[in-house]
C-alpha cells in the first residue's frame, strides 16, 4: 500500500512538473504576438501600394494576401497574456492591460475591417478594395495610437 501511495505521489509530482515546464515563458508570448503582427504588416504592405496606385490591382494577389490577413488578425491577441507587459523587447504600452475591453474592441474592429477587405478582394471590386485598405489602416492606427509605444 505504501508503494502505491508513493507511486501515485511521484506520478502527481511529475505531472505538475511537466505542466510547469510546458507553460511558455512570457518572452515566448511576446515573440508570438510580434511575429503575427510582423506578418500582418508583410501581407498588408503591398495592398497599401495598390491603394496608392503604386502597384496595379491583381485579384489573385489580393485574395491570397487577404486570406492570410484574415487568419493572422486572429493570432496575436493571446500573446498579450498577463505578465507579458514587461517581458522581452516590446513596444506594448501598459494601457493594454489596464484597458483590456477597449484593446479587445479595437482588435475586433480591425478583424472586421480585414474581413471586409477580403470580401472586396474576392469580388474583384477594385474601387471598394482600395477604399477598404484605408479603413484597415485606420483600424491599425487606432490601436497603435493608444497601445504602442513610439
């Protein structure tokens, strides 16, 4: 009986240790969110060139980029977990954690604007696509203005 108790306690402690080891460090969350945000910029940049008339509208390219953007806009937010406000090299301002509801509202608004952009891309609606690029950029700026250090 003592052996079974020892085995059970040992197994429980190993389980706890494994769980503790599996938890990402705050720096990993920062890296995850920064990576997702960087990729968003990577795919959005050429679309801005289309909106400015610096690059011709190409439906296939627009659909490809906006398909990625729709997914990417869902990714960075879990990276703003509690305890990551001072982790790593970050430009995230403390207001993110103090004003979580507003931060989430702005993230949701940006996701909605990107979804509209993807719809215009799929429809091949160049005029509305170009206008919507500005709306997406504005939604990004709204968050950066309040929650990103200069």
